[in-house]
């Protein structure tokens, strides 16, 4: 998997920030959740985006509105209920496995 290293980096970074992994690459009828995490009792669903350069846009620019809608539907599907506070997170990795930067954005 081409972007596996970026997911590994993102997961390690989030775990160092106190997030606990629930599941990784979880498939639903609406799409795939890259990282399903939990922090302080709150479910957090993360989309990891990696770009080696900005030639074709930034990692954030690659997260389209339809992707956010699919993430929301996937989260509701996985949780099985709607009465839960949920957070959505974009983990933006810019660079290569040798040198990278990371940025977190709540979406």
C-alpha cells in the first residue's frame, strides 16, 4: 500500500497525543475509515492524506465534501447510533518517509 507509511506516522503521532486506536482501515457500505480512534471517551474518525509535494494540491485540498459526507455516514454506521458526540479529524502528512511534516485539522 503506497500510503501505508503515512498512516503509520499518523497513528504513532496520534497515540503520542493520547488517542487510542479502535480500528484501522475499517470498511463500511459508505467507504473506508482510515483510523477509528478514541480520546477521553469520544470517538474520533480520521482521514489520513499524504502528498510528497504540492504539485497536485495540498493534502487538505484532496479532502472533498463528498468524502466528509461519507465519513459521517460511516461513523454512524459503525457506532450504530446517532446520540454520540463524534469528532472528525484530517491528518495531513506532507513529505516522504525520510522527511515529513504532520498537521491535524478537526473537520
